[in-house]
């Protein structure tokens, strides 16, 4: 069990704390409730761009990284479809440095024209390197755009097009920051060798006087149910191997079927005893890689099946083999042994992921955002409660042929 404390400032900041006396360090994790789903068509990539801009410094600390490094710390961040996450690790006795820097980013972030122009160039170059010049770089663009027609999950966090980033005005970027980077849109967790009373004291000192902002009520379009199978074929230069993607719409992270859907992907593809490994990778030469995974998103996401084809294997042949395996699972169900094995793997993975104090800080923030932080200690119970009949029902719904979008992705002739 992960023990934690919580406190809410009068301005709406949600504060979490976990004490870890084993380390001499602390982790400060800040989760902002903003991701690429909060962007609009034609102005995609702003959430990821803002992540970069958060490191451009402030009036008090012109160089964010240098100020943190002087205190013996390091930092990083990532942007997702639902959230943007920032974190620092540093010696416990220098914890106040992190609070000073983070409060400064909220109040006096350097959003001058020169800073915005520089970071736009950096992000555009990253887009070109990762998505246009790298093998399989645009796969996420293609599969998301094929599966989604209305919801903003249809573009990746880096943005749909380079033009969206290039053409975003500086005023639009500043407005995005003001709209979403508010103290009452933030969950902050400190994990490590520091007492709760000290964390509350620092939070009140550095964040307590920051005024909350009016938060826009989300009104995201609901993705309509897919009524027919969709297909897309793409050919690119410098692609070494044929790649097959099959995506199926699934439930959201907070849905009652989420744990069953997650276990369904594990039965198919988690480890060498999984069905894909035993029945398709070992017994055939159809695939060199075959995997199944899910999007754990706050709005309904995707169940993904991804396979790299063996030499000379046709796409239709590979797709039929996967469909036969999925149909077998729908018809015959899963065994109690398979279910228990996958639950055990989930529990062991969750325990190992919670050993590090920094990982605990991030996970506590995520659970707090999605429900409450205490859910981190009861998640395994929800997995253990899943039955073979529950998985069979979910599989029958998810793997309906009309719910599938298929991408054939290979090299140019």
C-alpha cells in the first residue's frame, strides 16, 4: 500500500505527498489537466509546443534548467492526449528551489516573441525528424485519422500538420497558456524524504497567492459508433518491412469494462505464454513481431493490434490469421488460468513501477485526476474482480468486424 497525504489550497491547487525515508531525494510532479484533445482543428500541436515553452525561463530564473542543476536537480516533461506532465528530482534539502521555479513558470513564464519563435522552430524540426523522415514516422497520424472522425484523438500530440504549428500566432499560443495553465488546473505531488507539514508550508508560500483562473468547460465531440470496417493502404520510402495495424474502438479509462479490456490485450500478447506468441509467432512464419495494446485514455480509446510481416507474406493472409485468433477467443473465451496469470503480471508490474519515489509521484497525480489518489491502492482489486464471462462479453463487442480499422503500411515498390 502506498501511504499519502493530501491538501487543497484555497485557490484550487491539489497537493499530494508521499514520504519515502529510504532516499535523500525528492520528486516534484506537476500534472496539468490539458493535452492535445484540448486543441482545435487547424491549430494542433499547441499542447506539445507549450511543454517546450515551459522551459524557456522566467523573469526570476532566465534559464530554468541551469537554476535547477545548480541545486543538484534535473527535470523533464511529456505531453499526452489528455494531460501534460512535468517533473523534477533533486536533493530533499533543496526542495524549495523546485517550488520557486514552478511557481515562477505559472506567474511569469517567458512568452516573448523570440522565445516562441525559437521553440516553434524546435518543434517543427522535431515533427520533420520524427514523423516525416523516420521509417513508420506517420503511422500514428494514419491510424488515428482512420479510426476517429470527430474526436480530437484523431491527431497525435505532436500535431496533425507542420503548418498548424507554423501558422499558430503568438497571441493564440499565449491564450492557450492562459486558458489551461492555471493553479486550479494543476495537481502537484511531492514524493521523497520530506515531511508533509514542510510540503504544505512550501506550497502555501509559493502557490498560495496565485489567483485561480476561470476554466473552460470541455465540450468535446463524441465519436460516433463505427458502423463499417475501414481500410487504408500507405506506401513510404525507407520502410524496411510491411506493417499491419488493426484498431478497434474501446471504452474510456474510467469505464467499468476498462480492466477487462486491458486483460484481454494481455491474454493476447503479454509474454511468451500469450496466444499471439504461442499460436502465431511460434507456429507460423507470418510475423516477425506481433503485439496488442490499449489506449488508456480518459475518453473512449483504441485497442491496437500491430504486426510486422514476415518476408513475402501478404497483408490479407496476415490479417486473416489475426482475425482467426480473435474469433477463437470470442467463441471459446479465456480460461481461469489465463486470467489469473495476467492479473498476477499486472500486480507485479504495478508493484515494481511503484518502487521509485518519482514513479509514485506521477502515478498519484494520475489517479487523483481520474478519480482519487487512493485508487492507486485498490486498482488490483478491480482487475481481480474481472471474470472470464466479462472478458468474453468485452471481446465480442470490441472485435466486431464493423468496429475495425485496418492499415496496410509498406515500402514503395
